[in-house]
């Protein structure tokens, strides 16, 4: 089930190109087009779920796979010294693309978590 107006459904369908990190029958991982860290990729379910409000225990295996793959994919992308995982949900969660996605961010530089000086 896909949403014809959804940009990540179009990426899943190959209608919009992306730099692929990993793909199987259930999930796709690809590099973020506007990275917030030296390595920044997204993991999405192929199924169009809007966000975590749209997921429930029916999706336990799918959600488990998304997180279960993170460590392996992070290592494959060179993130051997830690990384951040973020899932933005809804307006207050500052979600911009309304197809569930897990951000994985890291890299050789310290990953900023807000404004910091010195
Ligand atoms: P959100 O704020 O919804 O959690 O983040 C959406 C993310 O998707 C942003 O980091 C944005 O850069 C990324 N993004 C939006 N459109 C595209 C696209 O067409 N291709 C890729 N690779 N990333 C995208
Ligand atoms: Zn979608």
C-alpha cells in the first residue's frame, strides 16, 4: 500500500532516485538528501505508515526490523564510534515527510544536539 503523493513511497518505488544503503522486502535505507551529520541515512518501511501514531503491534516485526538493522547498517557506513537515532512524529515532533522514517546520524565529527559554544 503506497500513497501516490508520498515522496518516500516514490523513492521506494524507484520513481525518485536515492543513494541506497540497504534494501530488502520490507524496508529501504538511503542517504538523506540534506545531511545533518557526516553520515546521515534514513530507514523507511516500504509500507506507507505516516508515523508512529499510525503503527501498532500489528507492525511489531516491521518496526523491530527497522531498529534491528541499525547497528549493522551504521557499521557498514563507517559509524564505529556511536551514532544518533531520531524519529520525528507529527507537527510538534517537526516531522516534514509524512512517511515513517528513522534517522541514523553520525560521523567523525561530534554530532551536534543543539546550539553549543566552545
Ligand atoms: P523529518 O523532518 O520528516 O524527520 O525528515 C525528513 C528528512 O527527509 C529530511 O532530513 C530531508 O532532508 C529528507 N528528505 C526529504 N526529501 C528527500 C528526498 O527526496 N530524498 C532524500 N534522500 N531525502 C529527503
Ligand atoms: Zn509513503
